[in-house]
C-alpha cells in the first residue's frame, strides 16, 4: 500500500515519529504533551476538533489511487490480450481487414467490460468497508460522543476499553494499567502492560482494562505509519476461485493440445500457414475463459451487496463460499439466541442483609456510561433513582474475562471508604471471608436460579477490617429471542446443526436449550482441553454430538472449532469479545455478532449489523445461492469450451473443413462474454444441504454437455450439406448461428439441476441472452462479415437448436442421476 502524506504549512504541532527526537510526543512528560497539543483531560471542543481536522487531515492511511486510464490500459497487457493482439497482427499481415477490425473490437470490448465491471465491484467493496468503519469514544465539549475514528485529531481525549482497536497513537491518562496486544505491529506474542503516561499505538488492541488517553498522532503521522488494515483485504482467493482457475488452466492446456494437432495436420496438408496460425490463435482466444475473472469478481461483489442488504457485512469475500458450506454453527447464547435484555429477579441475600442492600452494592459496582446490559439491569433494579447520590465512586475496575468481576472503591457521605464487587458467584465466594458460613446456601440459591434459566451474579462488600463479605446473589433473566426457536428449526432443515456456546452454568444452558428446541446434551467446557490438547476419540465424538457447551472460556471456543474441523466439518463460529478473536479466525467462517468489539470485527469474515440468529441463516441462504451461480458458470464455461474445441478440431481433422471463419469465432466470443456476466444476478433456489464444491460433478456434467453439443452441430452440418445442399460459405454462416444460439441455450441448461424451466431465469439474464442472440441472428440473416443466411434458414436453426436443447436437458437429468448414484 502506498501512503499519501498529508502536509500542511502550519505543522508546528504535528508529532514527530523519530524516537530520538527531544520533542517526541510519546516520551515527553504529560504536562509538556498537554501544553504542546493545547489540550487537557477534558478534551477539545467540537469547533476546535473540526479546525484541527482541516489542519491535520483525516486519521487514516490512504491508498494511492491508480489513474483510471492506466488501469484501463492494463487490460491490453497479459497472456490473453497478447493472443488477441497477435491474431490482429496476423490478420493485418494477411490483409484480412474485416478480421482485423472485428478482432480489435473484441479486444476493446473485453477491456471496456472488464474495466467497468471491476470498477463497479470495487465500488461495492468500498461501500461495504465504509459500513465497517471503526468508531471512537471521544470527549468533545465535555461530553462523550462516538464519531468515526477517521475524525480523530491530535489533542482529542478518547476512552479505550477492552476489545477496542486503538484508533490513533495516544498517551494514557490517569487510571489503572491496561494490557495491550501489539502483535499485529511488533510480532510480540504476549500482551504488554501500559501504565498512566505511557504510549499506545494505532492498530494495537486493548486486551484488559479501561482507560482514557490523549491522541498525539493520527493517520500517516502515527509511530508505525503503515498500520495493518482493520478490515481484511476484500479480494481473497477462495477455494472455489482456485478450483475454477484450475479449470481455466485445464482448458488452456486442452486447447493448446488440440490446436497443436490442428496446426500439424494443416502443415502436412500444405494449407496456408499464415491463415492456419491466425485461425488457431483466434480459436485459442475463443476457448480460453476470458471473462472468468470478471464473472467471478462481479458475482462475488453482487453477492456481498445482497448480503449487506440482509445486514451481514462481508469483510473477506472468500467467506461467501465458506458460509455456504457451513454444516455446524457454534452460536453465542447472549444476544444471538436470547434478547440480551436482562431483567432482575428477586435477589437471594445472606442473613442480616436485605435484598435492597444487595442491589444497592451491586449498583455501586456498575457503570451506566459503559452501556453494559448487566450493569443496566442492576441499576434498573434500584427502587429509588436517588439511592446512589450519597456515594462517590473513587475508582472503578471494569469486567474482564480473566477475573470475571467488576470492582469499585467507594466513599459514602460520612467519608467512610469501602469496596464493592459483583461477578461470577464462584469468583465472589472465593474472595469472601464468610465463605464457610454462606457457601451451601449460596450454591443452593444459584442452582435454584439456574434450574429456572436465571443467570446468577454474586455481590460482596468489604467490612471495617477491609475483608470481603458475601452479601447475596442477583438472578438475571435473559429471555430467548422470539424468532430463535423457528430459526433453529430452519437451520436444521438446511443441514446446519446449531450448537449453543455460553459462559453460563450447565443448568442455565440446558434450560435455555430446552426452550429453543436445541436438545439438552450440554457439555461442561471446563472438562475439555485447550488448543494444545489432543482429545481422545470419545471426547471428540462427544463434542461433535453435543447440543451446546456451558461455562465456556475463549480458549475453549478455539478448541471446539479445532476438534470439529478435524472431524471434517465446516464450522461457523459467532463471537463478540476481544478474546473470541482467535476462534473467529480459526473457524471456517468467523461471524462477529451485532455490538461486537473492534477486535472481534477485525478477526471475523462476516460482521452482523443486527442481533439474532435469523440474519445468519438468511446469510447462509444467500451465500448458497451465490455459490450456485458460480457453479452454473463453471459448468457452462467448461461445456462451451469443449463444445467449440471438439467440433472445430474434428471438422478440420476429419473433413478438412473450416466450419467457421476467424471473424465468426471472434463474434461468438464477444457475444458470449457479454451475456454471461448477467448470471451474477440470476434467480436460483438455495439447496437444503451445505454447498460443497464438487469438481467431479462439474467436470462430469460439463463433459456430457460438451460432447452432446458437437453431435448436434454435426447433425446440422449434415442437413445443410445433404438436405439443403448449401455451399461452403452458407454452411459456415449456418454453423456460426447454431454455435451462438445453442451456446447461449446452454446457460439455461447449466443453471438448474432440474428441468431447464424448473426455475424462471432472472429478467436481466433472459434479456441479455435474447439481446445477444437477436444481434447474432441479424448478423447471420443479413450477412455482416459473412454470407447472408436469410430468415427461413435462420428460423430452422433456432428450431433445431431449441429441440436439441430440450433433448440435452433430458440427457443432463440422466447424467445427474448417474453421478449422484455413483457418489452414493
């Protein structure tokens, strides 16, 4: 990626990135930094921020755009364009000027179509990336706002929380230390601890803790400059694309072999070598899948846009194929299977503690501005909104997956200081000094709540001796989403097994799974190993058969995915936290759910913009349709290449007859490529089972169609010669129209596994084919660059081609049955 430096004449405040500089803003004392940046822990005003945005430019690293003209010219450079250009030169040398003009038109048309479609696909990907733009929490005019990270300026005060990707270089303000993952920038495998006053760099990830920081460098002026992109590169090559490229290579080798034989025979027969070479080159161009890269790019980009309408943003285009093949979906419970709208039940409290006291102390260990669902539920349980006014929270430690609790230092109106904490009951019990007296009652309460589907939250407070005293348990209920049960049933019908993954207790997970119709075979993840553990066959099978997993830690998610993949499953995994990132990357299709952290979104292949499982199932349906369109194109491309090559080669070798001219071949290729692009918009029905790329089926069906085609064309050749008694040039026009019409009818044969009329084609595909074939027919009837055929013979060709298409459709259905039976 090339970097565009943003310069400004007034650069006195722009931080230098040289670590040896005496004015380096990452090493000066904080008072000096604040002075140089003309800022304070209260942040900037919106007016000042806008002024600085003009001065410093956006907080982003821009890609240098390629000149459109130069980009267009690249379509004339490469193996395929070279072949077309060589054919044009040979035509000029032989003074075949009509051929020369038509070949140039083909070359120009391919370049224009490829340029326009790739430009359109690029715009679609750019639009999707814009929807994944990182947001930042910034203090402007004394209030916290969430603009896009690109609007940050030096001097801004930002809030960094666990799971955030640091949006710019910043110095940490007063608070506890945080753990920062800099592996994407420095290669360090372990998080590093950063304290007040120290620098954190753009692109690193907050692994633990929460702190405010002051931005001192943005965009290209950040310390690392070329920070890794937060959204993965869109043009990832998928398994399907690699397979189709292999098909392309196979077709090129086949074409080269057959054409070599043709040239050798022509030399033996003493045919004009110049004409033979020109014909061979143009035939090679017709056989090579020129439009394949463009068709794939357009199909993928159109598919990504369709998924975006379903509120699923694709950050890696290869995920479309992977999602279509998913047969196991490991789904988070909270927010995906449930509503993530926690309600507080009647608390359990230990002796001499009232339920209201339990709620009050839990509320003191909560923070409303973090917008955390648990915190909001606890605060919502206060009977009096003014209950907290007599207390001052001096210090707050947010929740993290390692400690599994929040903690706050509090001072009351009398100046008394104490601490409060809330979190996983077993964690709070371990802290408490009165654990022996209360454990049995607490365990009974927790198990009772769990049996009813309630999550439990332990609450404790320090006494006068600064020892933790367990106060009680808050039950939290997260009701299942209304659409979840029906969606899970749909998933099962589609061949996708949904496995629930939750950090809750086994009893809660089992109760929730029962309500959702998932089954109650819930495994306790605490009994599973980590990523380095090699499970026994029995445990691996139990993971495969499980309906869900409870008490799951992030390392368990990674391990579950790994075991399922080793048992030949294509696994989708949902996640939302920074610690879910490894599992999201490990999964065949990582899915960041709505509200996920920046780190989870960056690791995932697909990012959901709305909560719930329905959007994932919709995305699976859409991805299966996309793969079917690409599958249809692959079969069509192989069949048509075989059809043209076999017919041409056999005509020349057996009959010493050139069935079409070079101009006709060029026009065939031009019209074919023009129509086939519309297959990206075709109507298809998604399969009820996961889509797996089946090369054997593709080659098998394409070979059948590719062999039947020449038989039909030789039949027309015989009729033209023996029945209509046509001369050489009229037969060439007859064959040209047959190859064009029958070739386009092949599109309708390959797009369905059933009868060609079983799924109505999209209007754009139908009109594209009718348009190109109307043009091909007019060219043949009135004889543009060929002998005129007339309407009666053209009508006969159409009727003959349609009859053969109907016959071939029956043969195709038989071929599918035979191949399916062989597979079974």
